[in-house]
């Protein structure tokens, strides 16, 4: 699902708001989540999962094309851990 699909689904369920209102709300949620992750905070949505930023140390790597050794710089990346309820719900369908 893409963001426009999410906005569409929420608009169908919430009749009191226009699609534009729902879009503003969804954008506000994503902006807030992005800001919290950027500041190093963890986000936990009960029954869904949690988001945090993982830090990766600098390391030596290899260029797969040439085999040449390269330095891979340290970096941070968002990480999502699925919640127990969501995992169980997904596994029930199979």
C-alpha cells in the first residue's frame, strides 16, 4: 500500500473528514514520526510494532564488481520490529 492508498482507506472509514483533511492528518503523523526518529527517540505503536534508529559502525567492505577493498562509513538507518499481535494476525491467514 502506498500513502495515497492509506489516505483513501481512512477517508472511506471516517466520513466526517474530507480526503484533504485526512491527507493533512496522515502527513502530520508521518512528519511527527520522522522528527522523533531523527532526534533519536523510539516509537512504539501497541499491537503494530516499534520503530527505532540503528547505528552501524564504519567497516571495511568490498566492491562486488572489482573486488577492491573500500571503507564503508558509519551510518544510521530506521529499523522496524513487528509487534506480537500483528505477527499473530498475519500468521493466522495461512
